[in-house]
C-alpha cells in the first residue's frame, strides 16, 4: 500500500495539533511535529543547540537549513520502518520554500499521495482561543489543551494529571498579533501554492473536536 502524507495548516488556535493527534490514532500514521524536533535539539549544549534555544526563547523562527536537517533525518528513520503507513506533518511547511522542499523530499521517497488540510478560523476566533487554551505545567509533557466546550472546565492534564496553566505568550497581545501577521505573510503563500496544485482541502474550524475531525476525515478520503 502506498504511503500517504497529510499536511495540516491553520492559524494558531485552530486546533491542528489536536486533529493531528486524532489522525495519528485513527490511521496509525507517524506524526512529525517540527516544534518537538526543534525543542529536543535545543536541549543539546553544542553551538547549534545553544543558539536554537535562544531563538526559540525569543519567539523567532529556526533557519530552514536547521529544521530541514532535523526533519529529513526523522523522515528517513520513519520511512525505513515497515510499520510506517504514512506521515502527518504539523508545523511544516512554515515558508513557501519549505513547501517546495517537502515536495522534493517526498518525491525522493516516491510518495505522491500528499493532501493538505487547512483548518479555517477567523482572526477573532484565533485570538479568543489562544487566550483561553491551557498548557500542562509538566515541562516533560507539554500537552496543549485547546479551548472548547469539552475542555473549558479541565483543571488537570488528561495525559499526566498535572496542573494546567495559561500560556504566557498566548496572553501577550503583541505575540498573538505577531503570529497572525506571520500567517498572512508566510503561510498564506503556502496555502495558495497547494490550492494552485490541486491538493488543498479547506474545512470549517468551528465546532466540537469530533465535528471538526469528521470534516478532516471527509476531506482526505
């Protein structure tokens, strides 16, 4: 059976991380999260690790060369596993050049079945959700809890049981505005590219987690 690639795009607060986890459970695909790869690399004490830690701390974007080195190594390891049915990408591409590189990478592995799902929400909804979502206080867990009717009363992390706290950067108007502006300037060209190449599926990001997940599944059939 041919391996498949699913790319999830959306503004901060759109719930793409939650949907990626559900797809992982449903399809048995490998979940490749760029943020996790970067945070793990930043823990090393060499030059790149220290500089990357500083970049992430200040809300910057890692250089494309660094992220793609980590990303490609991860894809190679997963591709060589017989159990890998496909890939779910969350957090990549972040720039249009990364979209081109992703096409080259999966072309190298002879994977042609690539679908892109944009979970569409307004700026107003993104701001509201970011201000309400929570983070597990256990740094080793780092589980992010999206805000909705099912999670609004949660006080403890469903994964590890530790206390949930607010994310400081989600309460910072400047940081929130920066993320939304970044989506318009950097991510929108990616959305346009996938639309032009006939691989983009846009779904409504308003509703319960299950309702949105059903839309995601319908879009990738």
